[in-house]
C-alpha cells in the first residue's frame, strides 16, 4: 500500500474542521475539485473511503472516524518534531481548538481575541462553547478551560487564575420581591440555577458563624451561565455567578450584590487542560501563555516574551 503523505493528511483534517471542500479551497488556493481529488488520493492510498460525499454535506465514514484521530496526532507529532529540530519552538501557526464555558467565552476570551490574532496572525481559532463537561480527548480539543474542581485525568492542568462567586439580583427584582437579609431568606426567593452541575444548587453561606448550604429553588434553569446572567438583569431572579461574569452588570448597577456579609464566595481555580502531546505544539503553548499572562496582568497587555507555562 502506498503510504499517505502528510500534506494530504493535513488537507483531510482541515476539511473536517471547515466542513466543506469549498472552504478549504478558499483557504489553500486549491479549487474545490482539487481538494476533493486530494482526499480521493488519500483514500486510494489507504484503501478505504474516509468521507461520505453529498451535495449538502460531508460526513465521516466509520473508517474515516478512526483515521481522523490518528491523522490529527500525526500532524501534531510532525509539528512538534519540526520545532525541536529547528532548536526553537517554532512559529505559532495552524488551527487551535478551544473549549470553554459561556461565561469565560463571552466575558474573558472574546475580548482578548483581537490581540491574540494580532500577535499570532498564522493561528486560526475554533471555540466550542458549552457549560456541560466534554471529553477533550474524544473531541480532539487542544485547550479546555475549566472553572472549579477537576476530575482526575491524564491531562496537564495549568492554573490560569481564580474566580470568586457573587450573589446578586436586579434592582427591579428586589423592588418587587424584597431584599434577602439572611441565608435562609433565599428559600423565599426565585433563584436562577445552572444545570449539569449538582453543586450549583447548594449555595454556601454562614449562619451564626457556621457554614451551611442552602438548597435554593427557582422557576428558571439553564445550561448557559450567560443566559442566566441576562435573566437576572431582566429581573427574573437571584443569581450566584462568577465575579468576572458579573463585572460589568455590577459596576453599572444593573445587578446589586447581596448577602456579602454572610456569603462564602468560594474561590475556585480557572484551569487550562492540555494533553501532554499537545503542550509542545507552538500554537497551544503560546495560547496558554497568553491566557496566563492576561489573568495575571489584567489590562496591562504588554507583548509576551518567551514561554511561561508551568503545570
């Protein structure tokens, strides 16, 4: 069997990422039919069909799903090897796959993207946003950002920063329903709850110097932290949210902090998870460095120098 070439594998992987031959053609300078022929040569070399083709979409065959995992790993190994051989880590380039929750995506990552892309113009970024836990290895994610405690895994955990919780509600909600003055007052209020995380329904507060957990209830739940933020601003209920998610709403007065004297703000780590094989890839390394630097320095966005990643 003829051995497949790395460029053909790279075109195959990029086709999976962009979803169409036309999109890959626009990016690479090939024609759509040219991209299709490259994939066909790869299929001929392997002796199997990798893609189902139709006028509407492309879909992986079972063999294609298996090969896709190896194909991405091959490209990662080649890129890491090139960096080692050149005695430097290489110029950051290529497609970066990131997964994070809605709060982090909208309120931390999105505002930083222009600066990231300005510094590293050869990097493209695909951000998958979900407030549910995913399997980074199965979904071939380069960097996964998690807020809160981590489950045991083989991934490298890199501490980015810390998030604290704030209990808050809109002035309109408080005018209509009253302001809770103690932990147990929350039982008489509508609270907004994030689904998928059982611990989110138990709000930690202090009562007579004793830490208790209040099992709050409410009419609205969501798997999107950002949706709950907007509901709180609209006056639907009381929210307990990460401080970076509520910064603008609290500063503008659209949300009012509550129970600060008895609430346990429960500092939790913000962590980047990376598989060991990916951390040596330049685009992954500089992205993690970029996040670490900006958590440490806030608005002081001076150019990064060197590598600062430490697990």
